């Protein structure tokens, strides 16, 4: 009974003699499970809502409620009683009572569903209700976020509520030591970025691997040398589409120090030779889109030119595939990877910028020599080479959790993929507050200069009204350039990007003040709660302006969703450039030219932008499905050879 696809979705899975020391599934969830789960939730929703109308359990009845919760599981009646008890803590510590949609979202997640809940509807509290209920039931709950900032923020804000229930809460970030990680996972509820849990699970498999992932009790009992995690029992995923879709496009690779394939002199010579390549004739640079990073490929003329070079006959370049592969890597470093978009330079080192969150990720590196080539390109000390110790995709990781639930404001577009890939249905929650956002449409400009001028003009107009403005850009370079233009106009913007992230809490806290201008990359797009004063509400609320041309539709909705939250007023608009991003890459040129001729935003422009994002979303879905097929094929080869990943 150590974790099969037929195990009941309602079973409470926890480390112990029944489920083992490190519970995890050994088979993915089938599509039929998503159908059955959705049917069960719809059938039980009325019972759950009816149970919410009853009084909360008093002190005398509370121990008996917990006993039944641990033995019977997440039934509608028991979850409702627990949530009503938790509501008193929320009111005591946070000053408000959760509303019906939050209760319903929490219960739905505990049934194994993903929940689409509009931005600003209180997802943080709904997640607390679900995690606390699981912790009280004795199930180790991993609350997984899109980044370290959200994990630290929510763990700190909700820590007193968990403590009042007698529950321990842990938090894992990139800076956590192994001892801190082990202690955090030992708590009833653990907040962490999904990437941190994935790599810790990989570390456990490398250090304590067993067939099927079942660890011996002797391994798990050692407080210093045992596994970091206590298994994969329950994952509650915040911003679930970001974690399960956007970050699932690239496999997670656990690396260690390895032998240098090429010497530093060879790599320097390689860069010099790549600089001699005529990119107009010998190579094609494919720009970045929402569905993928920029890339380079050689043309037929480029391959012929490369074979004719005198150095091509010398070792180690005499092998055709070896030579072309390394030259493509050097061309990628020179022409595809851009400073302050794909990476930053900090403390004499190359720092990876996460393309999904816009945040710096110093613990991550490019593989296959790209990181070393980047360092040489920027005249920095060359880091040590890395070798792959283990790798894992998010699709395989979350298929190993016995139960997953989660929420986001943007899940509708990927609902079929969630059911097919993870065996998990997506259900939409009713709004508690009607949206008061004013959509000012999409405007397309002939070039970047015209776009930035329009952004500065619109920002100045909003500031004159006493409204705060949030401007979303595509890269660090764009955010810095726009900030310079705003300052030249006499405005005082705050900048939030991968390079200037130390003051994130302060910047977000001030972003809702009258006349405040915040220029940000995708860092401000997910989980950022900008709170408004009464003065700002009276002036019309926060104005959000999207200037990123290569955003996927869900990322665009997240940036726009920073305005008009929780019933507040607000507005949003999108300013695009005809020669860049999705419009240029996904739509025919004649259509883009027609859009530029429209002096103001129109419904046709907005429809074209949504079409471009839809086409890009389809491309992303195909990419993830291809990765999943490749991952499953690799797992099959390992199993055939007598090994199991």
C-alpha cells in the first residue's frame, strides 16, 4: 500500500508503518482520477456549504473534532467545523473573517483539485485554511510557492496563527542550510519555493536511493544523516499554473563539480572563432518568445563555412558534431543570451535570471559549458565545470505526491493539460467581490521609441490625478531604461528587478501610495498585494501598465491583476511595439502593420493581442508535452535496464 494509483484520494497519507518512512506514489494519476475527483467535489459541495452554517466547535468539542478528522479524513462536515474554528484565529490575528469562497477553495484543494480564484480574492488565507487542516490531520503539508519571497512572506505572516493551533511552520529558501531544511520539513506545515523541494527530493534520492523511492526506517530516523523530506504526502501549490506549467518546460538538474571538458584557452579561442561567424549568412538567431528562450541555429552555408576553417581539422574540433555543437553554444552566448535580460553580473560572477519570475537565481547555472562561456564573454573569472548528478521534471515530481491541490488566478487556459498531465481537475470559485477594473485596451506602436514615449505620457497623466502606477517590463534593461526616461520627465520611479531586489518589501509597501510609480519586471506579477489608501481609492485606484511584448496570456493576466483587487477600483492598459515580441513572431506582418495605423486602443487590437498570446500558449503546451514524452521514454529505458529513476 506504499502508493498506488488506485489509492483513495480521500486517504490521509502520512509517514508511518502503513505508508512507509518516505511516502510517495509509484505511478502517475490517471485522467479518470481527475474526472472522479471533480464529480465527488461537485456532489459534496452542498453538504460542505450547509455545514458552514452550523456553529463552530467549542473548546470541549474541539479534541473530538480533531480525533474524527485524523481518522475519517477531509469530509465536508469535518472540514467545515475545522475551518469555522480557524476563522476565529484569522479574525483575531488578521482582523477579518474569511468569506464563503475562501472556505470553499480550501475544501476543494483538500479534495485534490486545482482552484481558479480571481486575483485579490484572498488566496493566502484560503491556502492557510487548507494547510492548517492538513497539519491538524497529521499530514505533512508542503505549501509550494513560485519564489522565496512569497514563501518567506506567508510563513512569517501566518506563523502566529499556526502557533496558536499548536502547529509548527517551517520555511525553506535558497539560503537554507541542510540542517535548516531538515528542521523545516520536520514541521507540520512547510513553506518553500517549488524548486527547493524538487532539488531536496533529488538530493534525498541521490543520498538514500531505494527502488521505488522507499527509504528504510534506519535512514529516516537519523536526525543528521537521514533524508531532508518526510516524503511527498500533500502539496498545496500557490500560483499553480506558474509551477506546473511555466516552470515545467525545463528539467531540474542537480549538479556537482565535474571535470572541465575544454580548457580555458580552448573556450577563449572558441569565442573568438564564433565572433567571426557572419550571422547574416551563416546563422539564424531566433528571438525569445513566451514559449521559449532565444536560440541560434547554423544555416547550410554556415556549416559549409565551418567545415572549411583551418582549425576544424585540429583536435578536439575534428569531430563534426562536436565542432558544430560547441560553436552553437558560443553563438548562443554571444547572440542569444543578453545581459540584464537572461543574466546579470554581480560580485564578479554570472547570475542567472529566472525567465518566469524575473528574479535573480544565483544558485542556478547553465549547463554544457554555457556558464563558463558567459563568464569569459563578460571578462569574469571562469567558474568550475559542473556534472549532472540527477535530474527530474516537475511533471514527474508532482506525479509522486500522493495528493496535490493548488490555486491561481489564471488556470482556465491550462485546465485540460492539468487533467491530462497531473490527473487533477480545475474548478473555478465564484467571485466574492465584483471586479471594478477598467480595461483601457491595447495599443501598438511603430517602434520602441514611440512606445516608451507613450508610456511616459500616460504615467505622467495618472500621477497628476494622484493615482499610483505599476509598469511591467520584459527585462532588467527595459526597466532601467524606462526609469531613466521617467526621471528625465521629472518623475520619481521606484525600480524592482533582479538587480535591485534587496528592497522588495519596501518597494511593494509603498507602491499603493498616491502618485507612486513602480517599474518592475515579472517580479511584481504574482502574489504581490499592493494595498491602497482611501485617498487612492477615491482617485481611481492603482493603474497597471503592461509593456512586456513576450508575455504568455497567464503572465499578462497576472500583471493586470495587480490592479482592482478585493473590490477596489483600478484600471489597466497594454502598450506594445510592432517589431518585437509575440505580435511580431506569431501574427502576419500585414496584420501588425494594420494595428500600428490605429492611433488609439481598439477592440480589434485587443483581439489580435489575445490571439498572439493564445498561439504562444499552444506552443508552450506542445513543448511541455514533448518534454513529458521524453521524460517518460527515459524512465522506461531506465526501468528496462534494471534501474528506476
